[in-house]
C-alpha cells in the first residue's frame, strides 16, 4: 500500500542552492553568440535591426537548451524575458569597436539572465510574472531615455 507523506513546511524556493554562477556563464556565452550571429546575419540581411532580432531568437533557443541541460528552473520564461528586455541590442552596439560591442553584449546578457533567473526562482507564478513585466518595462524605459 502506498504511504502518503504530507509536509507542513513548504519552501518557496525551487532549490536551496541556486547556481547563479552557471547562469552568469550561460548569459555571457549567449551574449557572445548573439554578437557573432548578428554579425553573420548582417552580411545577408537588409539591416542590423533585423539581424539582431533574428540573432536574439536564435540565441534564446540555444540558451534554453543550455539551461535545460544544467537543470536551471524555468529556462523558457527566463529566455523570453531576457529576449524581450534586450530586443534591439544590435542597434545599440552598432558602430562601436568590436571588443566594446562584444563586452557590452556579454555583460548585458549575463546580468539579464541572472536578474530574471533570480526573479523566477519562486513557485508562485502570477506575482513573479507581474514583477518581471514591471522590470522589463522599467528596463525598456531606461534604455530609450
């Protein structure tokens, strides 16, 4: 017969130890891949904004696969939120020296992945997503100023 175990203590976190350093590495590598892919697509696309938007989608797919492999919670939501907040990054770094553009891309992606993975580490979905949307709106407002 099956034994039913009920715990009175339910942690709100997914894990006790959350590997933020892994997420920083995934984000930085994703930023580097974004810069390379947007540069390659720009050779064949009509504009840098189109190339950057396509590269954002491609790098989000790659990042989701990497986060699933590393068993990071809610990888698809994290990638979508980072993509929404950094949409148009190729236009922002266009015209910079390649090392500056690469460093800015890697840094912004690394910080964004850590920020949104930290926001999404709890179980309650609705308040977390509302908070994430508020953060994205704030980021987009700051960027456009």
